[in-house]
């Protein structure tokens, strides 16, 4: 089996997909308002799906029997009333990440690419206007690529990406994909800082 590598063409193609997904009005710029709209839509969709899973008879009402069945399906979590979440809400997107259509390279791209988030808009906005254009977003992605390209050959191997990610994880473990964010009030550091 041939090892999977990532090159700048993969980064540019995926960055373009991410950017176009966030550029809701197709004006060539992604703004905080567009990202907020995406977040709101994703949350509404998740809430609707959750409601439909509980409303088993589909009558748009949750009756006591449906509620009870849902609570039983939660197991021990149904007994917790201390503010903890029965559902993990950390999966709700507040950023545009690598699309699932990125085939077998997707998991590696997800590690090395910067999600398109409100923080990314601030970091990438070099001309300080109301949002970022694709060029600004791509420059940020290329910087991350260069940091991960340990031998500077223009290709990232699985080993280079994992070594780079381990370095990021040691600096800021809460910013690696799939891990929980820091609690409110915790000091933050830029995960891409040396």
C-alpha cells in the first residue's frame, strides 16, 4: 500500500472547499456574520434531529412516554441534574473544517489544516477589512503546511504530520481536533506559536 502524502495542491483544493462552504453570499469574502449563520444553522439542525429522535411517533410533540423512553436510553446520564450534558455538544461546529469529501487524505488534512473560524478570520485578515478573502486564508494554510514540512520537500508524510501535531498537542492540547476546549477563563496560547 502506497503511503498517503499531502502536498500544496491538496491544501489549496481543500482550503477552497472550506472557504466556499463558508462564503454564504459568494462574494469572495468570509465574514464573522457568515460564520455565525453557519453555526446557527448547524445548531438548529442538531436540535431538530434530536427532537425528531425523541418524537418517535412524529406528531411534533414529545409526550411523557417518549420522554421517558428517551431518558431511559441515556442510561446513568439521565440521573444527572448537576448541569452536565447528557449530549456532548462539543461536536457542534463553530468552524468550517476539512470536508468529509476529502477522501483518504481527509484525516491527515484535518490535522494539519486550520479550521475556518472566527479566530482564523482575525489571524488571517492582513488588510483589516470586514473579513478574509481566499488568498488570506490560503496564506495561513500554507504557513501551517510549511511548519509541518520537516524536510522542506513540499510534501507531508503521515510521520511529519503526526510529529507536528504532537508538538502542537504539547503546546495546547485542547485545540487539537476532537478534544475539548479549555474551561472558561483559562489562559490561551496560539497553537501555532513556536
